[in-house]
């Protein structure tokens, strides 16, 4: 039972005695009041000092609402039950004596919503409008370079089948997957890279795909890895790939695109270099010492850690794979080579890998970016699918991790059950390049910008006119911020500065009566009245 009481309004001022008695019975009979549950009762104080309503589950505030609303049609609809900690009542058995009815402390306790953690999940980012302006600027450069080189944009789902990324050789990327079983029992993963999605898409098109195909993408990728400067658990990646071109000219074209991007954003070859190698160098060395072919991919994974681990640890891991001491010594000696001539002394002048490297450096001379390239035989890239030329852009100051990387992967399609074809490409993340641009002072200060700000100065009856003006300007191709509420001119000028408006368009009473609006150029401060039909 709950006790409900109100004395907020003298009841005799709201209705007559007969009406009070009728309303009392109607309250008792209302939905939610169980007449068979005692002591359920209602009575109205005849002296107008208050009323008493005993009814299960209803608060004193609810009773007040019933009585106060009763001056109209005496609605007996009761609100939903609420719980109370305690209620003060006016006893019907006594003349005005107040008593207190208490209930359990946990009843009626209003739970305050817990404030959520306003930070994004660890390793991820928010992009507020000022951050989005910089992202659009960077992505604009990615797109501009890609399309200048004749590439077409594609995209694929961020959520892919897990099997796209589960490969042999214990690749590091396999342990970094955001993977799970969906509600249909399928194993899926957030893509850690874009190349496997590209391969799936190429396979789906089959022989209908015109070759060579030049595709690019800018997509979000996810890896659960240790975070350091320039490395997050999510990032956006720019990919450029050429499908169906077997010659080294394809690699040379991609390297030209990368150096073009760097030049466009103000980075020089003194800031960044590109390490170049060919995986066939490593393969030739292992073959020379009789190392089993199945060890090639695991060895590549270890070699990719050369700059991250001490030499003793590298030797320990290579020997643990089954590489002989002689093969390991020969391998590490070859990987220390910094020129084609040094590699030639190990592999011989007729080496296929050296021939491809020579051709690549000659093409770099022709393109005009040879000063960016550095031969580094230790660069193999960690992913198992690379088969030939590999490259990696690096910060010459040594402060940052790899900026981008890629290479040839002619045998990837067969790993997915398809027929192999020549493929080469690169991935270029957004996180490291942003760090480098900040360090070099090359990140632009991008402010909000809009062509026109339309505002009403006058009564609300001009709001329709302002909508008409804004629609006309937008139809003419101008960006327009339409101020939706009446504001003063002082506010208007501050707002126009904040949003970067180039022009203020004022819809005023006098001007509109003449079929005109007033415009003010916010750069020159020139102010003129313009006929609506001439406004553009």
C-alpha cells in the first residue's frame, strides 16, 4: 500500500460538495486502485484544507495532479506507479495530525545515469571538424596523385572473412587481427590491410577485368598492436596497385607516384629516403647454402626484424628455424650489402634479382627520383606474399617508423584458390606521414570556410525570405550557412568570422520590400544592396 496526499490547492475552490464526493468515488474506481485491497479509500476534506487518497503504487505528487486537474472534466486517469522513500500524510482519523510512512531505502531511489567514457577506444581517434579538414586535405593529395597517374578508385568492406588473413609462416599480422565469430557463426575480421580485399575483388571479376588494371583505395585498417609514435590500432591507408603488368616498369611507376606525393606536400629527398631490395636476393642466398624452400617465408619474417632486435636475437631465431650456421653467416653478410656491386660479389653477375634492381635504378634516373632511392638488402617486408621487388620509405632522421611500403606479389591469387597474375602495389598509412608533416612544420592551418552567411535582421516573417535567398545561392553553386534564429548584427559578424564566411547576406525589412537584399564583402567591407534576381 502507498499513501498519497495533497494539500497544494484548497479543494473547495475547485468544485462543489457533490462534485467532490463524486470525484472521490471516481478516484477510488480509477485504473490501478484495487477496491478489494484494504485500506484503499479516498476522501475529500470538506473544509477545503486538503484530501486523502490511499491507493497502491501512487505518489503524493500523482494525487496532486489528480486533484488539480479535477477542475476541468475530473479525469480519473492515474499516472504510472512510482516508489517512495517516505511520504508525509494527513491522517483521516485525526484532525490534521501529520504522520510519516517509510518504505525500504532502495525503493524509489532514482538512479543517476553514469557518465560514459568520452574518450574513443584505445588506439583509435575521433575526427572533429578541424581534424576532418586536415584529413580531407591529406586524402585529397592521395587522390590527386593517384588520378594523375591514371588510377581508378575502389573500396571493399572493412569487415572481411577471417580466412583472407590467416596465412602460413606465423606472420605477425595474424596475431594482430581484430577477429571474432559473428551471430551467424562465421569467422570474420576487421581488415588489417587492403591488399587481400583487392585480391578477392580481382578474383571475383575473373577474365572480365581488363588488364592491366590500375586501382587505388583509401580505407580504414585495424591491427591490435603495441602503440608507438605513428602507430595506432586503427589507421587509414592509401593503396595503389597495378594488376597484370609483369615488368619492373610497374614498380618504377609506383615509386614515382610516392615521390610525387612527397614533393606535393613539401617533403624532399633530404627528409625521406626509399629503401629498395628484391626478395629474390634472399632466396638466392638461401638456395646457395642449400636451405629448404619451405624456410623462405619464415626467414623473411625474422629478417624483417633486423632493425628492431639485436643481432644475437636474430641469430637465435634463424638457428631455431633450422637455418645452418654457414647459411646464416652468408645470409647476414649479404643483407649488409649497400650496393649492387657488393651483392654481385655474393650472387654473381648473372643474378636475376640484380638484373631487376639495375633496371629499376635506371628507370629511377629517367623519372628523376634516383636521389630518393637507397639499396638495402635487408629490406624484405614482413608479409609472406611478396615475391620480387620490395621497397620501404623511411624518415632519414630515424625518428619515425616506416612511412610506407610495398612490392611485387605475383603469387597471392593462388593462395586464395585462383590463378596467379602479376601484381604490385604499396600501402601508405596516414599516421606516420602526419607525424612527419608536423615535425617539419608542413601541416597547413585549415580554417572553416563558407561563401555566404544569410541572416535575417527584422521580424520572423522574413525567415521564408531568407530560405528563398539561401536556396537561390546554393543553386548557383555557392556554399551557404543560413542562420536559423533571429540574431543581432554584432553576433552575426563574430559568427561570420568563426565560420570563415566570405560574404554576409542580410535579409532586412526595408530591403526585402523593394525586392532586394544587402550584401557585405567581409574582406573589402564593401556593402551594397542587390536585387534578388541579380544575386549570385
